[in-house]
C-alpha cells in the first residue's frame, strides 16, 4: 500500500501544468468568461419566407416564430458578436445576460460573405471576451465550446481541434474556412464562442455535421476579425477583390502544372484588378504576399481579410512561367452587383447535326443550338458545344461532368463547333493531360434562379 501511495504521489507531482489543469478542470476559467456570453432570442412576428435552418433550435407559435442562439460581448459598452443566421429576418431581438437581465438589441450590421452579425445593447461596464489568435492553431489543441443549447441553460463542452481550414461550401457565397472540433456543438450554440485554455475566443460556433459521428465547425477569429472591425466602423463589410473566380487543383491539375498547391483561375472579370494586371484564365496563383497558397480557399480567405485599395503581391504561374505581380484590390461590392455585366450579344443558332468527336476523352458532343441556349438560359456570347453523353467509367464522369455541360475550350483553344474540338484533339498525343474548360448550369427547385459555374478540369486523352 505504501508503494502504491508513493507511486501515485510521484505520478501526480510529475504531471505537466496542462495535464494538472485538465485534472482540476476549467471551472475557474468558465466562471471568469461566463458573464461575457449571452443568450439571444429572436422573434419573427410576421410570416417569413426563410427556410428552416438546421443550425438553430426553433419553437413555433401560432402567430410568430421564436428561435434562440448564442452570442458574446466584445466590448464593455454592449457590442455582441453572433451568427448571421441567428438574427436573420428578426422583428425583435432580446439578449439575456448571465445574471438574468433582459435587454433589447439592434443589429449593427451583417456580413453577407460570412455567417457573422454584430449587435448592440445599451449598457456600460459589461464583461466582454478577448479575441485570441487562430492562425497558429494546431491539430489537437484543447478547446471549449460555450453557449445556450436547446433552451436548457448555459452549457460547456470540451474537445480538441480536429481539423483546420475546412471548406464547407455553404450556399453560393461563403468566404469562411472553418475550424473542425469534436467539442459538442448543438442546436442553440450557434454564435457562441469557441475558446482556448486562456479564455480567448478563437472561433464562433456555427454549424454541426453528423455522419455517423458529429463534428462542430467554427469560423476562426483571425478570419472574422476583419468583418467585426468593418461592421463596427461602417455597418457593412467592405472587402477587396481581385476580380477572379477560383477553383481547386486536383491531382491531375497539380501534375499538369508541376505544382503542389495553388489556386486555379477559372474566370477573370473585365475591368477589375486581375484583368488589368494581365492575369488570365487557367493561370495558377501560387502565393500572396510571400505566403504560399495551398488551396483556392486560402487565397479567398487572404483576400477577404483586406479592404478595397489594399495592395497585394501575387506569385502567378502563367503559360509555364512564374511571374510576380503587385495588385491594388478593387471593391467586392461592385463585383457582386448583379448589374455589373458585360455586353450581351444576340444568340446565333448553330446547326443541329450530332457528332461524336470526343470519345478519346470519354464523351460525345453536339452543336450548341438555339433550343439548348433557351433551356439553359445561356447568354448570347457563350460559345461552345454541348456534351450529350459521358462514359460512366471515364475520368470525365469522375469529375462530375455530365450531359448538358457546355464545353468551351480544349487545351486553352476556343471550341465553337464539333469540328474545332476534333481538330484540336488530333494534335494532342494519347496519354497526355488536356485542360478542358466547361460551363455547368443548375436551376433552383422552383426554376426561378439559374446558376452558372465555369471551371477548368484536366482529362487524359486515351
């Protein structure tokens, strides 16, 4: 018994401070930060057209819709950060402090490119939380998720950082790359803080994904810090823009370009900084301000943190050569304005003769006729051929190319009809990787909205 007792004492005495803190728990830390975390109650008194949001717990009353989420104070005079979806469409917002006080809140502003909102309540000397750094997070770092889930009251869960830089592709506009954690985040936790073991906010709890196991996702503090500063100053977020759309580099694309990472330029908007700097479709942006770009989301996040007028240095791979470019960013609001479009040409119908000319790439095509243009709501200046069949076992099928896709370029050369495609392919040796530019069109369930996505994929000629 003595040996066991002394052995136990030796083991406990030999624990590191972090391990000892784990044994003792984080009660003192929670007691310190809890006053800065608030419950948000949202009321929609009118009929709302919004869709049900799975990330927020809701109760429905006969003549109004009530929902709740979480937020946290970032200033002593009553500024509160939360998720945008917690407050969207709300006719009335009420904030409940840790001591039970109820305060009316107003929305200072919302970030349309990220799920962030800034609220204001009238108060002085309120306890607030500090934002900590998230860029230096490592897999396995300890985190705590705090909030008011399921109307059960204040709750704390613990876990680790399970992933960094997750791209969840939520909606058409989502500039966030998320922290993944196994700390339990559930309905009502939306907008609450994810903190480190120093009590600093390193993320905003935003969503959960359950596929066998449930994981939570949080927007990193170093990503939303810019949003908060802009909302605080202007009531809106003003972001810089290159004027490009970007895609990821898959294995074939990395092999083709001879790179290990980067962002593939899919489209370039005329009149914007990238076009003025000579950046072209199918260029690869390798670094921004001497920091390597691993994926296109890295570049989106980096540019999204900078205001219009900021200057950035880009390393670009174009036509096999690396170039350094200095660019002054434009205004993303102009880029997102639906009225900002080029001139449209009247449709020019093409012959309706079917031809199978791309079997070497696992597909067949036919001319882009007037009926296809009408069905897909294509602008008149779109040229190419329409894919009408794809081999199920082909690389094209594996890359989600299907019938109805428009093929516009092969090996960076414009394709106006099947004869162009055949001519271009004849010059390319079998076994070579071929850059193929496509335009894919999708419609909403009610057929009212049309979304067009242009991208370059890399196929291997048989």
